[in-house]
C-alpha cells in the first residue's frame, strides 16, 4: 500500500511538471524536492537553467519513490570546507547531485553505469557550464567497517593513506594531498556507524591497502607550560605539554607531523621528532580556569572529561580523523 501511495504522489508531481508548471525563481531547491523551505538553497540561473532544475527534480522524486534493496544505492554526502554536497542515485533511475553554498551553487543529473565494484555518473545536464569537480570519473565502492563509501578512482591511493591515518600536514609530502573538498561520498545514515581497522577494496585495488601503525608509550616526559598570545584578541592562554616517546620510528613508517591516537587517553599526540626506532609525540592540553581541559574531539560536540595521566605501556595507533 505504501508503495502504491508513493507512486500516486510521484505521478501527481510529475504531471504538474508535464503540464508546464514552471520553477519559481523565488523558490529554492530544498522546497522543490520536499525537504523544507531553505533559502540557502535558492536558485542561481546563471549556473544552470530552469529546465535543469525541472529535470533534476523529476529524477530526484523518482529515485526517492522507489526504495532499492541494493545496500549501495541511496543518498550520500561529501565533506567540504564550504557548503554541502549531496548525491542521490539508483541504477534504475540515475543520479541527482546538488551543491549548496549560500545558494544552489551547482546541480547535475543523469544516468548511472556500473563496472563491477564501481559506478560511473553520466551527466545529462542540458545547459553548459564548468565540469563538476565533485563527480569526476569513476567511483569505487569501498566498505569501511559498517560504512558505505564512494571514492574517486583517481584518488583511491590518497584515500588509502588517509584511511590508515598516515597523512601528514601540507608541505611535508612530495605530492600534496588536498582535503578541502573531501575524499569520499559517505552514505546518509552511516555517519555514526563503526569503522574497521582497514577498509575493504575491490580485489583489483587490494595492493593499495595501507595498514595503520601500532605503537606504545615507552617513556613520559615532564610537564611544561607554554604561554601564547592571540594575535587577534591579544589575550594570553596556556597549554600544558608533555613529550611521549613511542616504540616506533621511521623504519616503521612514522614521519614528523603524523598524529597517533592514544586509546586510554582518548587524545592524539603529534609527532615532533623521529629516529629509526623511536619517535616523540607532543601531548598538548589547553588550560582553562587553572585546569587541564580534555575533550574527545573525534566525536562531534564531544563532552569534556577528566584528563588522564599518560603512562608507559599505553597503546598508540594511527587512525583517520575525518570520519
């Protein structure tokens, strides 16, 4: 019955489009697809046409009305520094892509082709415009624990580095890895699901897998206080720093700038020096109201908790910090 009802609603909406109901320039994308009246998704017809919006809306509603049993089909989002990129797709009904930043900054739609464990998004957008940087090329299906990810094939090697937590800051790699626009499409609803130690790649890409580095604390340095002054506000604040020596070094793949997660502390340390068999990580904690402040920054809006003392023997490991 629910399926019949959805089809009736869809047919009604499609009929409205068919009889020529135009797109109101004062409307917005979220309103047109039934997701609320959001002015930040308003239309900018210098970037696409009204026909594009109608075609994308029709395809979006069709995808939403037919729930697929395929675990990979559905809605995805992509991390960006600015705005929000969203993708919805099914093999039968194609895809719709939307990028919202103060306005509906980009829209695309079309068909989906599969190539084994990958998908290819084939644009059918009628108006001209710049190529869509979020939809470039083939996307590989990657299962990371319970999460479903779509990774651009030409960035799969870079993703493998990030998935193992082996990235270092910009300027410390021969080939710079840009993360401002994210690496992956992540399926909606998967955000809170657990990750595994390693993502699962299609067999043809198994050689790209990078393993996290596992280590342990072998010595704990004395606490010292560092005072810094903000250039903008002029206020002075304190940090308490400790040097933690880890049992892994450059021959294990450790590099300056990497971060290691200490499970027992629920904190990260940044590697500041490395030799072949050892490395030193800096544990930095802000001081607020005379006390060290600790919070799990791996969780959105993570709550403050009592700081714990680092101890010899605690385990440390690299892990991704952007999921």
